[in-house]
C-alpha cells in the first residue's frame, strides 16, 4: 500500500471555514482512501491507497470533493511518505547546533516555482529570520516565532506564484511518525 499525506490550507483558522476532522475523515474514506487519520484541526490527513495514484489527480479529486462537501475551495497538497521523509532530511537548519525546533517551519509548495521567481525572491531577506528553498519546500527559521515573521505563507505564495501551506516542524515530524506506523 502506498502512504500519503494531504495538507489542506486555510481550514479552521478563521470564521466560516470550520471543518470537523471527523467529517474530513469521512470524506476521505468516501473517496476510497484507507486507514485515514487526521492530525490536529488544521487539515493534516495521513492515508493509504491500495494502488498508486498520480499526485496531481489525487489532489484534484480531494479538492473537488472538499469543495462539494464543505462549500468552499481550498488548496490541497499531497506528498508521499518518501517525499515527506526526504523533506525532513533536507532541512538545512537541522545542522545547526543548539537549534530550537520550535522556531522551524516548513512551507510546502504545490509545484516548483518558475526559475526567475526563485532567483528574484533571493533579494528578500528579513533577518534574523531565515529561509531556504529546496525543490518544493521552503525551510524557515523564525527567530522570534512565526507569528511575528514576514516569512509567512502569503509572502511565499505572492513571490513564487504557487499555492502553498505552512506547518510547524513539530507537526511535520508528527505526520512523518504517523506514516511510519
């Protein structure tokens, strides 16, 4: 069985976009996803499929079913368990000594940005916060916390012109733990 992680953006963070995780789990199961588990209220779903499915098709299927069921559109980004493990291994900030993982975040990009946009974003620095883009991942270190940083999801979406969603590092590690079970 293939294992996947679906990361939904923009649910349960403001009024009008409330989605109970039990309802999200039922929706996923109705689409044939197996061993569905959700994690916290921000739209993290771990599941299995008996046969591999193209990620883009899976994302579109989840997005459409979500919109039809809950009445609003949200981006859905799906990664395989191998892709998530690779993302964790690639985090450049983990090499630093005495690093507080409470300050780490991962912004997952739906697709690779255009090379010219990747080059242009290098001109934006907001020290002491730092970021590094590797493939479809933006690794972020927020010195004073994510809530005070300019390196938030909307910044990367506007500069890179791709849908994205952000999770703190503890959530990333928990999702990885869930797919390993």
